[in-house]
């Protein structure tokens, strides 16, 4: 005998014979009042109804009755039990069962297996038993106990009570109830006291775990909205935690790796203590302290104060006017939007203010810090504030590529401002000192191109006339765009004029100088120098005691557009001896060790200086150089003497010969 929906089924064991009485349980109008057997046995409706809700070890579907309080048991098998109306007791028994309380105040026992219990309407009690169960209280005031296993508990509306304790497993509560004034409770059972329970916030969820066990209760969305709150946690010893206490406990740190969230509706004070912690301030003007180890701090909205503490910490101010303190260790600080103050503290730190009027702190023992400050907003003013104990005279300013470097004399402390010279968006507008001294960008740029007696690398600025002087050391100077003056000073220097009409001086030492684009003046100075004018109408100056110089003057514009380069000597034509060495032109100052070698002169006119000029104003054109060399060789061969002897013994004849090639400048101009 079985109930199948509203129908009664009678089947004969061992056969396929079955009798279905339709709507038997739907309404009394459909009743068959008696079942009679040949042996005289009679079943009345009471007996039939009792037999119809008896379970087997198979997969049973059992319905209770509308007019009474039923006791339904599933025994073995994956059973489905319906309490329907009345205050019913349903026991799923073994295996994976589904229990529906229906109307009334019902008691549902899942038993063993992975059971699903629905209290539905009325004040119900749901016990999951063993296994990973799902309990749904439904409407009204329900009590839910998942039992052993990892259970899902959902009280829904009403004043619900959830039981939890040692051996409960890892349970999850979802308690959404928008009804005002309802009070839901988690009841911690005997054997667990308040000091055993650890409270954690995990994202928007609340986690309660029992120390020394794997038992954990997760209340989903507890911190997302008040509709998901459990208003009280009660202990067997009478202790009660309300929501204010729970929220305070949830942001307490441990020595482990904590993840702690502040709250939207207040100003939080969060501390990570030990461990690699992650702290979220969320909304409000919060204070976050990472404590020891490597922490991540997020200020969120509001004007927050973030302390990294010891370790390699990462701090994000996010929105609002924030203060970020890295503390010890190599930290990374990101100010975010608005006006922030960033102090890396000890260690080699990375500081990024982003948009807003940001302040960066630096001083002795700050380490080797790096600032990246990209802000395209017009009118913002960023500041580097040098701490007490360091004056402006202690700070050395240098340009390193596109970066600005500030170092404190006598220490290893250094601050690098990335891309400072690349674009104005990366600028720090002011550097302030404790004594009131303020450096603006104009002063900073001027300081950055000052040389020392060391090996300096100095770059000029576009759009201005740079005056760069290398002093001592083997320096490298770059002129940039504009009409610059560059002087390598003492030492073996490399000097690059850049674009524009530049004056490029090597100074003393064995220098390498490049005029690059523009009409440049190049003077290697004393010692043996290498000079290359590049494009434009360049002048090579060879003064007294210029040494043994090499000139490379390739300019394809000489032949295409008529560029005119000049080789200018500080002696007369009588003092110059011209010779050819392979494809090079060698010019010797007679009676000295000074000479200049013009590379590849005889390879192409593109390698030649178009004009050679002497101190007395005479000019020689490149087209006549080879003829002059031949004439000088022929003269010395015919005279049977060297050119130096000829100058002494036959000066008139020498002068007459040179006059055929060297012409006074005023005559040519006329």
C-alpha cells in the first residue's frame, strides 16, 4: 500500500498487479471506506492512512495528512517526506533525503546522508544530522542545526536561531530578512566558550571559527547590508555578543596573515600586528597600521592614515587626502587621487603620488627612494619636503638621463624622481627645506647642470641657451636644442653640441667633441683631440699649442646645399706645411709638434672643410689644397732643401709661392 500524490496505490507483491484509487487523499468524497479480504480481514480508512505513510528501505515518497500531526520516517533509501498541514515530525533516516514541513510547527530530522530540509510555514525545528545538509527554515521563527558535516543554513524571514559548536563542521548561513525588528541568533552550544571563538571578516562575510578545531561558521554578506545581519551570538555561559561587539571583534588582528576590512559607516582603526596582513579601510577617515612583516593596506574613501610598519609593505591611499608612512623595509606607496603625503621611511622605497597636490618626505636615513609622479592636471603643485637635519648645502642635485637625482652628502641616501626632465607632467614643482629654503623648478634645473671635479654627465635643456662647464673629471656634456655653450674643462671629455649653433670647447685633456646639427664652433683646446662638426657651417679652431688633433668632417650637405666649413689656425700661412697621408690631409705647424689630421680628405669633397683660414686673415679653398701640396713638394725638390730651410733661406720665394693659393679675406670679399 502506497500513497502517490493524492492517489492510493494497492499492489500485490510478486506480480505486476496494481490498483490506483484516484484522489483518495485529496478529499473525503473520493474515499473508499473499506478494504475487505477473503479471510475476513477489513481495513478501514484510519488503518489505510496509517499504512500509506509507512516507509521502506527503498526510495519512498510519503505525504502526511491535512487533518492531523504526522510522524513520518523514511528509513533507508533516498526518501521524500511531506508533512503537509499540522505540527509534524519528519525523520529522513539513512541516505540522501528531502523533507518538507509544510504548514504548522514542524520538527525535521535529516538523519545520515546529504539531506535537504524545508521548514516552510510555521515555527519549525530543523536538524540536519550527519552529512553535508541544506536547511531552509522558510517563514516564521525557525531553529536550524546542521549537525555534523559542512551544512548550508538559510533561515529566511522571522526570528531564527542557528545552532553551532564543536563537531558542527564548516557551515554556511545565508540569512536575508528585510523585516524591521526581527532578531536572529547564533547559539553556540555547550562546550565552547567566548574565548574559544575567533571572529574574522572575509570580504563581506563574517567567519566564526573554534580554536583548535576545523569547525567554522560563515555568515554570508553579513557586512554587505543590514538585511543579512545575525543580531546576536549567545553562549551557554550566558555571554551575548551584539552586532557592535561582533563588528569590533571582526577587525581585531592576530600574529597570523590577517585580512581585515573596516566599515562603511565609521572611522576605523585597523592594526595588522604580525603576519603578512591585508587591511581595507573602506569608507571613513581611517587609521591602518600593518605592523610587522609584509603587509598591504588600502585606505579606500576618506582622509586616511596608513602605517606600513616593518617589512616590505604596499600602501594604497586611494581616494581622499591621505598620509602614507612606509616605515622600515623596502616599501611601495601609492597616494591615489587627491592631496597625499608620502614618506617611505627607512629602506629603498617606491613613492607614487598620482593626481593632486602631493608632498613627499625625504631626509637622512631615508634610503634610496624613487618617486614616480605623473599628473597631467594643470595648476597642481607637488612638493619634496626635506626633513630636519639636512640643509640645502647638503643636497647634491644631478640629472641622470631623464631622471632627477637628489643625494645627501656624506650618506648613501638618494632620491630619484623618474622622468623629471622628460615632460612637465612628471615634475615636482618645489623642494622645501626645514630652514625655510625653497627651490623652484628653475633653480632645480640650474643646479642639475652644475658640474663637479668628478666624472659628470650633464644634459642641457631644450628651448634655452645652455652654458655647460665640466670642470675636472672625464665628463660627458650634451647640449640639446638651442644655441649652447659647452666646455669640457679639465680631463678627457666627450662633448655633444646637439641641434643649434653651438660653441663646443674641449678644454684641457684629450677630448672628443661633436658639433652635431647647426653652425657650430669647435675648439678642442690643448692635447690631442677628436673633432667632428656634423651638419651645418662649422668652424674648427686650432689655437696655439692645440696638440695633435683629428678632424672628421663628413657633411653630405656640402655637396648638395653648399655648406661651408672652416678650418681656422692661430698662425700664418708661412707656418703651415701640407702633406697627404693616404686619403687623409695632414697639416703641420712648422717648428712645433702641433698638427691636424683631416680624415678622408681626398676620398670626397664631403669630407673637406671648404675654407682654411690663418691668423693674418688669409684664406685657402679646399679646391686648391692638392695643388698647394704639389707646388710645395716641387719647390723643395727643386731648391734641394726642406720647407723649413726654405722659409729661412728663401723667404721671398716662399711667400711668392704661397700667395698664389692663399688670398687675403678682404680681397675675396671685395
